[in-house]
C-alpha cells in the first residue's frame, strides 16, 4: 500500500452557519405568468430566465504538498488520493467497495485464471486525445523500468516476467502485458491472482501519455503540462500553497461527477486547520488527508460531530537493521515489547484504536491474538541485557527517532520517548522533517528509528508482508531480509488452497515479528468532521478516498 502520512486523524467543530463557497441546489424557477394573460396581450411572453446553477466547490486541506502527481511514482496516501482524482484505471473501486469496470468496458479471464483480456471503451485524456491500450502497456513497463526508480514497481510483479525486468534480470519486452490493438490489452500473470482486478484500480496501474512524458520529464509537477484521464483535471498548482482540480469534461463518465471544483489548501498546523473548519473556510477536517489536534478529541466526541471508521491500516515504527544498536534483533524486540500501547491509545490518541501486536490489521488478520504481549517489561529488560552483551556494549548509545511534521506524530513520539527512557534507560532524541524530505531520509537509510503508517492497497495480508520481501525493495527501508520469509511468500503465490495459503502467510508474519524489523504500535481508525452539505465522499475499507461521486447539496 501506501505510506500514510498520519497516525490519528481527528478534530472538533460545531458546524457553523452556511459555509462560504459551498455549492447548493439550483434556484427555483420564477413563477410563470398565467397562460391566459399572454393570450390577452396578443403576444407570446418570453420564457422566464433561470438563475445559473450554483457552482459546486469542495474545499479541503492537505496536511502537506503531494510528493508526486505521477501515478508511476506516487507512493503515499496524499499522492495516491490526488492521482485517483486525476486518473482512471482499467477498473475503479466503486461505492460498494468492489472493483468495477472503468476504462475497461469488458474483461475476459482465461480458464486457468492467468490471462486477462481487457476491451477498452471510448475514453479520452483531459486534452481530448484518445486513451488507448498502448498507454497502459507503456505505463506499466515504464514503472517496471529500473531507470524510472518507481518504489511501487513491485506491485506489478504479479504480471509474468515483471519482477525479472524490474531487477534487470530480463527484458521489458518479455513482460506479460501487450496492446493487441488500440482497444485491446492482454495481460498474462505469473500465477492466478484473485485480487488482480483490485490491483488494476491502483495508481501504479493507471495509464500515462507516452508522447507527453518523452517530451517533458517534469510533466507531472505543473498544472499547465499535467495530463490525466480521470474525473478531474489539474487547473492550478501553487506548490506548498494551493492545488485546484476541476471537473474533466472529457472524462468518459462525466455525468457521474457532480463537483465542479476541488480547492486544496496546504496547511500543516493542526490548530490552524481546526480554525479554518470552524470559520467555514474548509468543508472537511481530519482523515484521511489531514489531522487535527489531539487535545481537541474530548470536545470533538462531545460535539456529536465526530465520525469514526476502522480501516485496514497499521501505525508502526521502522528500525534500520543495519545501524547499531538495531542491528541486534534482541535490542529491536526489547524496544518493541517495552512500550504500553493501550496507555498510548487511552491517554494520547483517544479514537478507539486497537493495540497492534502484529503487522497485518484485523480486517485481514492472520493471528487474532498477535505474536507478543503489550507492555511486557520483564521480557524487554531481559532481551535488552542480552542484546547489549552480544554487541559488546554496557549501555545503550543515544537513539534518534525521526518522524514527519505533525502534532500527532510529535505527541506519540514524546510518549514513546518517555516510555523508553523509563523502561529501558534509553536516551532518545526526536527530529521532525517535512514529508517529502522524510520519505527520502527513510529510503536512503539515514535513520535509526522512523515512524510510518501503512494502509492496504487491496484487502489481502500479502500487501503488508511483501513490503519486506527484499532488502532493497522500494518500500522496505529497514534493510531487513530473511530467506525463509521470502520463500514462504513465494509459496503463497502459487498455493490455490485458501487455508493453506493463510498458514504460509501466518508463518511468514511470525518470522517477521520474531525478528522485528518493524515495531507495530496500533491499528488505525479514521476520524473526521465535515460540513453536512458534503455528500458522497467515498472511503473504502482500507482508508483510500475518492471524490468522484462527491457533491455539495
């Protein structure tokens, strides 16, 4: 899935009077004159004029600048939401939570479940040019090209020879995706993949325009050159300040799109965002695109406006397993066992989260009880002493914990810093970084401990485990790798029996929790407040958001 920029997302506000900029229903027609009056005057009366339809504008805050609006490079929740608004895949997750035909009008699957043939409907880019099967083939192979350096390329590995091509062990020409003609795309998979039509709704599978990209490598960073095929198109992007999307009249399903415009502000400060909502400057506050002050949680609950939704996502800390002292598994486990997750939820988060003693969230859990105990101080101290001895140390060196800028992450980090100091005697320094810089810090391995959230791209546990399959995988960052873990994931890919497959994945998760490259902390809930006039904003069970069907009453 996607890296989540947030931990807890919530807010408080009493909805005010009519909010400035909100759209509304078309005005009622003026009363018509009686028919007889026109006849008496001997001349037809002009039709009464209708007031113009009120423009439907949704106002939203993004906690930070989207790192990318290129679907081949997007890797976080903010970028994913924006690209979903700007692009359409072969399928799209509908309001029922299931993949439905989108650019693909017809989908045929072979008897062995390994070959998919997509017949494309007539659809266009936002500039009016036709979208073709060649655009999909180019996009997928571009993401797999090692030169592109897409951190999400592994999400295409279900396609035949895709992994080999991405790792430089095979040719892109041998990848199992081919445009038979402009309207027909044929895809051959390595193995039957029951969730493949969910994947084709994911951003890495979106089409991109070859001619544009080859002419301008920076096409996706400027509204003047951005080109998509989705329900909206980009009109303005003032970096780190404002992003404006408008309805795409060339979208194949434009009649389903009710919003005329989405205006995004980019305010990092949670208190400022709360004030913006209370003052009627934005229509939605909280999950999944932003966050609000934790201190507001009690009043937010009391107001009755708080909406809460459990989602398939996990908040965890990553350990850099190549940097001391976290190159020792016992030290990693000591740090993981020593925190009190339930106290963190009760005293800091306050949004009905669940303590996480596993990587995979409850919606697709492999182990209902988890793999270790919360707040296990006795075991933590024992492991710490053994780990230090193995490293030839008498005490822990100073530890640096990095996190991306957010009041929520800061409060969580401060609480864990205090627990580690009291329980392990650890001296922990905290450092916050802007989101895009922070992602680079993790990818480059310039950290000891770093926070991250992970929400699923599709509802299957493999999505949370495959991140750590390869040491140099695009979204691993821990530098951890285990041969048996990798073998189990490979076996699960070819196992047709659902229960046997689950057993393989459970053993894999057990290995990961035994070696603890990540420290699970809690399973997310999404919390938000909104203007009552906002309807139809869709959030799926994994926390992804889609504005295609949104409206302002």
